[in-house]
C-alpha cells in the first residue's frame, strides 16, 4: 500500500524561538529569584544496541522527532537518547543546595552529574527533581540525561503510537519540557497547597522553618507551623469573565517564594455544575495539545496563549485537556485569562479499536474492564496522583476525567474511591463516554454520528465529546492524501453553518433536558485529523469568531432560562 504524502507545516512561532526556548519561569506558583534555565543547545546522540545512529546537537525542550529540535528523526524502542549539557553556576547563584528540575522526559530518564548516577525518573508526563549539590565541582559541570522510550504500554502514553494515523498521533521521545536549576537554602519551602473558598484561602506549607510570614496586599501575617487561614477583605471571585488573581509572597527563614491564588469554588447543586455556588454552563472544546512545530509543545509559549485567547474570542469558556498533562505555564495562562480546564488523566494499558471505540460508538456501551497488570495499575494511579498534586493550586482546573472511553479502564469504582479523596474540591468524571461506573460525579456521554439525545439522570448531564466536523484547508493540512473527521464539508461556509446549526438546535435542545456542559471536538487539526476550529499550524481559524460568540450567547441564555 502506498504511504500517504505528508508535509511539514511551519508556524509563526518558530521565528521567535531564540537561543534559550521556553525560558519563562516554569513554575509560576512557587517562584524564586534563583533560576538558571538549561534549555537550548545540548550535545546529543542516539545509540542502539549495535551502533551510534546519530551524533550532533539538539535544542531542548523540543523532542527529536520534531524538526525544530534540530534532529527530526523517528526514535526506535531500542534507541537510547544521550543528552549532555555543560554548565557553570553564575556568580552568587550558589546557596546551600542546588536542585535540578526536569519538566518531563518520555518515558524513562537516568540522570548523571559529572559521571555519577544521581537518580532516575519513570513516567513521561510528570516533573522530576534531584538534589545535585554533592555532585557538583568548581567551574564547569556536566549533566547527562540518558532517555529511552520503548512505548511501554504499562506506562501512561496518551495518544502516542508507533504507527500514527487517524486519531492516533506521532510518538515522541526524550525531554519535552524545560530543564532548569535553582539554588535554595537548607530549610527551603518544597511546596504549598492552596485551598480557596469565596472569602479566603487555607494554605499548607511543606518544608521551611516553623516560623513563617505571608505577605499579602501590603501586610505581613506571621504564623507558626504548617497551616494558615487568610481572610480577604472585599473578595473578588474568579470567573472566566473576570479571572481575578491575588498575588502573595511567603517567607520562611532565608527562603522567599512568590505565588498567587484565586477565590472560587466548584461544586454540584440540583444536578448542575456550579462555580462559586452558581450554576454555570461549561461550553468547551477538546484540546489535544499537539502542534505542527514542536509536536508535544508549541515553538514558544505564545502558542498556548493564542489557543486560549482565540477560543475565548469564539465564546468558549472551557478546554478539556485530553489525556495529556501540559507544562505549568499552560495552566497559568488559563488562570490569568479565564479559561476553565477539564483535565484528563493519562491512559495506559491495551487498546482495542473494536471493543473500546467502534462498538460503543454505535450501541454497545456497557460492561468493560481491561485486565490491567499490577504494574500498569500502579503507574496509572501514581501518575493520576501526581497530576492532582501538580494542578491542585490552579483555579482554572475544575474537573478531572479518570478514564476516557474505556482506554485501559480497570476497577473504575475503586479508582474513584482512591482518587476523589485526594481533591474533594473538584468534579470527577470516572468514565467519560461509556462503560459506566457506579461511582462518579456526573453522567458523561460521547455522541458522534447520531443526533444528541440524552436520558435523564440523577447526576449532572455532560456531553463530554461530540461533533468532530471536518473541513480540510488544503494548503494548511499535514496529510495530503488522507483525511480524518466525523462529517466532512467542502467549503468554509458549509462547515460553519453546520457547526452553528449543531449547537443552536441539538445542544440548545439538550439543555432543555438537563445538559449543563458540552465539549466539541476540537480546538485544532492534529496530523490526519481536520476537525479542528484551527488548522494544525494555527494559521487559519475556520470559523467567524463573532458568529461563534453569538452562538455561545444563545447557549448561555438557554441555560439561564432553564434554571428558572
């Protein structure tokens, strides 16, 4: 069979990568003045069991499968990626301890400093950190990261596959988020946990000395121990329309961090999703987080920012981050620009197109449990716990999806019981689409190819995927020969009219039956998929944003009418 022709789609963001890409501070809610970004050129080679197959350099944090990394080649399961970075600490940088942070490396990473192995990370999506103080020397130092990605399906892998096509995408390997150093005092603040309500926050501090000071709104609040309650005068509540952020500092001995919070609550009342105690219709889009330039990253953080703002311009107030965890800066932009986030946990285990997708899409939506190994169960739950911990402080994150369409699904009720107590402040969707669990906060449906018809439920009704209409903009499409979508249109006007009609007739009609959230597929085209509002290179918005915003307003008005 002839292989379909694909083309490289450049983006406007590639022009502004610079010598040190993604140099923005990578952890906005625990920010210190100590920061040394190690992104940029690293020595790089690819070794397999037989020989060195590549030797040169790579631009971190872009994956070697991307052209903007400088490598642009497929990575095999037996390939080992060797990253070397020589560095010297700036004058005045060194305090008591030096911490190496790796934002994410897929799937495993052995870390060496000056030839000595200091640890290993196994995941692919979560950040890792290492205290490298005792391995440093005066002058120049060498960090080596040896990565391997066999696409071990016991580990979370999302939509990566060895043979990309359709709704499955290019496998990525190695470092794909910022690598950086900070230097801290001996008794430093390791993390903070912020739980907001409508009048203030409860803050829990991990690490530091006993006596601490919180600096807020020009005042100092001293306390002892690990916990403090801060009341806010004349509180302003965070909403998508008014994403008000409060900044504060936390001082513990010689350590000082900058952070922020927002005042908002999430809950369920009378079978409705509520923000700040008021019912809200969450009008959203599926967001895969893939880009034609850096694959797992945009060429610059502006790629994230523009996606968020352009979707807000179209009237959407929510993105469902689909089985991928993004760098912290993505959630920071959602916080400050006012975009609600539904965060999926990341699937692992085996996948069957017939059992997990084809049959349930048509009619068979009951009774599935994959036989996940203990190893696979452990990795899935550990990654889910890590996602909850990493995103806990972000006000934009309001909802978690445990399993999507049965992919790797096991013991769904038990997973809910394990994960829900870790964050009772957010909504949990145990089984998005089908293969229902008894223990879940919502009734979650995926509907493609059929009219939107929802049965009444004792839980809030959410349409967690629908649509997927395809309009292929030929000069901005990755695959020249193939096309993937759920209903195709030849012209922009036909496509836009059909999309508006889908919302104004079927979604609005479902609101009358109790629908309180919808997730259209999707933000952008991805490789073969041409069902995005944006093309894969983000060059073309396929809809008129003012018309989409008018449609959104009709949805919100219908929702308000049905509350009365």
